């Protein structure tokens, strides 16, 4: 499951994982150590490769296009691109912040308390949607269009939930 920050990737991943009994990997949990300290790219590559090697069936939540993206897309049976608009993602991020303020959410590393600061808002509204980042999404699904579902709004997400029996 790839897509924009605040679009609901982690929630969808948890629901699919629970329903289908699949292991789930939240890439934010891999990237961030406690206290919002990032790991090295090499460490992240190793951890994700190990997860892929050890699991035949899985759900992975997160984009991180420089971390085995080609392999993840090739091995995935289904790719879901959460492509909600900026304002909807902002609303969802605010709702998430209110729910988890002062503590870590389930899809985040313990010690990374939920935050809604200027740098995250800038990422959510602008930097994460730059031309360069939009091109990354396009490249990730290129050649995999036959197994990609693009979800642009809540109505489409509800239809996906229904189709997957969630």
C-alpha cells in the first residue's frame, strides 16, 4: 500500500492483515527509531529485504521508493495507491493527531509520539506532492497497472473495503 501521508495506508494495511492473516510491515516503523531518529538507508534496505525473504505473503504499508520498491511492486499480488487530495489527507492527519497526541500510534515506532508540526504539514501539503514525488509514484506502479488500484476518495475506499470483505 503506497500513497500520500495521511491517506490511510496504515489503517488499510492493519485491516487487510487482520482479515487475511498476513504479516504486516509498516515502513515508518522501520525507518524511524525512538525519538524520531532515522536509521541509515543500508539498515532499512537490510530490514526490508529480510522481511521479504522470510515471508511469502505480506502487507507492506509505505512508499519509501528507494527501499526495494521494484521488488515490492513485482512481488505484490495487489498494489493500492492511496491518492487522496491534500485537504482530505490534512483532515485525516489532524484526526490522527487528536487520537494519538502524546503517544505513538500502532503503525509507528514506540517513542515516536504523534506530532503535527510545521515540517510535517509542509511535507503533507506540498513537498510530498512535488512533481518529483508524483513521478516516483508513477514509476512505482509503471508496468504493474493490471494489479494496481488507485483510491482517490472515501467512496472508492469504502468500495474497496467491501470488495475485500473488510
